[in-house]
């Protein structure tokens, strides 16, 4: 199994596993959002390499509603999860 196949195989459970696998999960992602400069209305353009299911970008999108995202991900099933996440927020990232 190559890396792309491995990520595709775990796409369905990936988000559920993150809090277990990452110590201080909430603090980790909250800090990543907090260090972004500008106020929350700033129109950011963000390139997310290895976007996975869009978990990190989705958290940024929630705080910066005017941000635009380009998501790149090798695993198609992960990218489909990211697209679903953004669709639920009324957004459509480029890929």
C-alpha cells in the first residue's frame, strides 16, 4: 500500500482520530489560527499543501470568513472530505 492509498483508506476516520493522536489538539489548532496576522475581515489567500480533510483550513475559514483557499492533497478521498467541509460552510475552495 502506498501513502496515497493509506490516506484514502483512512479518510473516513481521519478527523475522529486527530484529537487522540495530537496532544493538546484544541490548543494546537487554536494557536495556528491565532498567529495569523490581520483582523478577522482581512481577505486572505491561503494555499494549504497537504490539506487532508481540510481540518486546519476549515478552522481558519471559521475565523476569517473572507479568506479564499486553494487546497492541494494527494489523496482524493481526503480532498473530497475537505470539499464537503467547506460546502457545509457555504464555501468552495479551489483544488
